[in-house]
């Protein structure tokens, strides 16, 4: 799997509208020499940040999906399905539409750290709000399918609120927001990449430290209490971690679907375990390879066209979700 990660990373940096041989990519990455100055600029300023963003996004969304599937004990739970991504989008819309042109995407890039933190905080709070609502409702529901339906409905309500807000906003702000909703890995550079890495790393550390809590919650609340776990506190910690991961990534890269649903199941199938100390690193590894692969496909190597990353993740993630539903019971059962 590590070799696949290295190969996917090198191919992602090599492919694009300007093809760069893999050996030149390696030379630029590991030595100060290259035969073409323009290649150095393209790799260091454009493609390397995009590939690093794909790695961060793959790790964060995969782990957030794993945590949601565990806390809800639902194989189809994920940031995009249960409305968490919609909540993050609501936070971003709140900043962009309420303040106006001051916080358009272009201006946010110019503001650097302050603008970046503003969007991340708003996005994470929106994600946390929706997840807390769903957790509160799910505590009184025993049927996982009903919980899933409730999450989808709450996500639809959230998106409806955003649509109403869009209707009364200026065309310039609507255009900025719509471009953001397509999802992109190429707009995160410089300070924003550093901030995104810090935020996602914080979320991943909290997730890994919560591994024992996740293991206990997977077996049910009663079992968790019998092990001495304070279930309410554990849920709040997991909500915090998931909100940081989903909110931070959504803030900078837009709402990216299906990665959070598909990758945890691939990790369980490949590693044949339910131990979260194994599953969390496994999700990071598989999610990274999958996001890099999606980015390679989105670039349509050799052409000038770059597809929205959401289109590719849906094409790759949807068959996995169908496999989860129609496949062996061991993949569906929690």
C-alpha cells in the first residue's frame, strides 16, 4: 500500500496540462537540479501543494467518516450523507454572504492567516452544530436506517437554507460560492496549506487518542458504560474531532463527497479488523491513495481540462457504496 501511495503521489505531480517525466519530478523533489526551470516552478508552486492537499483531504475525510460510522453504528454514515458537510457549507455561506465582498474567496486568500482561520472556524462550527443535532436525535432512535434518513433530511434543510440565502445575495457572491461548492484541491497554497495541515493534524491526533472510546462505542452504549466509559463525554470528543476534520477540509476544498463513506469499508475489508488503532492509520493510507488517484483522473492527463474533484469522487465512491449495500453481510453489519 505504501508503494501505491508513492506511485500515486509521483503520477499526480507528473500529470497535468504540461506533462513532466516522473524522473524529472523525482529530481526536482529530492535535488536542487532540473533540466527545465519552468518544470521546477510548476512542481513547487502548483502541483506539489495540490498533491499535499490531496493527502491531507484523504486522511481527514476518511477518518471523519470512520468515526461517524462508529458513533452511529451505521455503515452508510459519512460527512456528506448525514449533513455534516452541509453544516460546514452553511458556516462558509454565513461568512461569505453575510459579510459580503470582504470575505469573497479572492479576498480570503489575500488576508492570509486571519481570513483562513475565519473560514475554518465558521465551517467547523457549522459542522459541529449539525452533528450535535443528529447525535441528540439519534440517542432516542434505535433503527440505524431511520437515523440515516433523519441525517439526510437535516442536510436537505441546511442546503435549503443556503439556497434561500443565495437567492437574496449578489450575483458576484453567488458565483464565488458556486465555484467553491464544486470542490477543488488546487486552490490551497502557502499559508492556507499550512493551516489546513495543522487543523487536520489536530483532528487526527484527537481521533487516534480516542481509539479506545471508538472501540467501546462500536459494541454499544451499554458495553461502553460497563467498561467505565462516560458515553456523553466520549461522543462530544468524537464530535469535536469530526467537526474539526470535516469543517477544516470543507472550508478550503469545498464539499467533497463519498470518500468518508467508502474508505472505512475498504480499510475494514483489507485489514480485516475493527480495532480503531489499526483502522485510523489504514483509513489515512487508503484515503490518501484514493484522493491522489481521483486527482489524477480529474486532470485528464495531457489535456487542458480539469474536472471538479466531486465528479470523480462520486464516480469512484458510488460503486463502493453499492458494494456495501449489495455485498457480503460482513461489510454491512455493525
